[in-house]
C-alpha cells in the first residue's frame, strides 16, 4: 500500500491551505504529521481521505483515484467530533465495521478488540450524551479503526486522552505499521510523536519542508552537542576546572558539582575530556539528546530561523 502525492495544492478562495506538496508514503511506516496551527495539517489529512478535491496536482493510492477510494482502505479520525448522538457507544463503533462491509463474525471480533484497546468495554451500552470529552474521543477513534484498515489517518487523536489510553493507542499503531500498514498521525505533541513515530512530514505555512526519517533529521540539524558533566568536587566558576577552548559554546552551572557544557558538533567525548584541567576528575558525562521540538522550532518561520535543507 502506497500513497503518492504529486504537486498537491488546496485553495480556499483567495489563499492556499497547502501548495506544491509532493511525497510518497509507503506501507510499513508510522509517519508523524507536524506543523503549527494553520500550517496545513488538517487540510492535507482531509485531502488524503478524499474530503477535499485537489485544486492542483493529484493523490493516488496504489493507482486508486481519490474519488474512488474504498472506505475499507482508510481509517480516518478527523479533528472535529463526528458521531451519532442518537445511538450508544457500541452502535457508533460498529458503524465503522458496517461501512467497510466486514462480515458479521469479523465485525464482532474487531469490535471487542477495539473496545478493550480503548477501555470502552464497560461503556458499550452507554448513550453518547452521557460521556466525557475524552470518552467521546475514544469512541471516534474506535469507529475509525475498528475495520482494521490498511491506512490510518488520525488528526490529533490523543487530544483529551489520558496517558494510559494514549500509550495503548500509540503502541497499537506502532504494531500496525510494523505489520505492513501505513499510519499517519497529526499532533502538536512532538515528544509523543518522537517516541513512537519513525518518519516525519513537516509542514510550514502550507509547504512541505521536510519528509524523511526523524532520526536522520535530528542528526542533521545538530548545530551543537550538549553534555551534562558531574565532577568529583564542587566549583563556583568554570575557570576553576576547565581549560579555555574555542570549541566550547557555553558552560552553565546546573547544581552542586553538575555542569552543562555546550560544544561544537564536531567535538568528540575524547576531545571534551581534554578540556578539563589535569587534576579534575569527571565522574559522569551524559549527552543531551536533541528533541524533535527543538529541531522543529529551529526550522519554522515562526521562530525566525527558517531552513529548507
């Protein structure tokens, strides 16, 4: 299963929601869709599932045109709630299986599986009007994924979910990707996406500024290295234990005998050890790993430091 996006643009009257988007999304990947509010994430999600017709370019799902997409192929959970308020939890979720034309036994098995996954078993007979916001969100997600689709497109699925349900859902999606499915999750929770996702689609002002491995991006955008250093004694100033070196960008006192050192990216740990005076004993040296949030902020125009390569 593969989605090919070619020079895609969606125009809203006098402005573009997204423009010149080209990428290939392949099965077996968990893809994080990231961008600030108004960057085009929801527009792209709606276009991928066929809710928005391309103004320019096209989308193909393994040679299946957008207007002929089969509901059973995609599991889509939009950002806004779309539920049947006049039926209960089980009927809402079962609707997803019915629209995908699952056989009754298969639909029943999938229903039970998803109810357990999202901790909804005890609520299956409950009216939707009696549910909390987080419970309603779980119902919407359950209906989107109950038919065991080949492609998952979930727009801000963890909003309103507690930590346990978020972890259960994300681990399930990781397994689905590992089994050969394509998973696309849009979220503002960059720490969450960094933990579970493999690839990244990074949008900024309607344009795609990065598509590829999250790990590769973090390595490529490392403008410095940061280390947390613990010494055998306490020192009040860095001059007491360090030799002046042009490769040192910043030295900050964390607490007691612990200091943070920021150095140029080419500096190795061996190089770092040579920066200390001979009589100094380093008892611990731990490198700070750059986060997806830090890299995203460095690339976004809203941070004033926009890079495209």
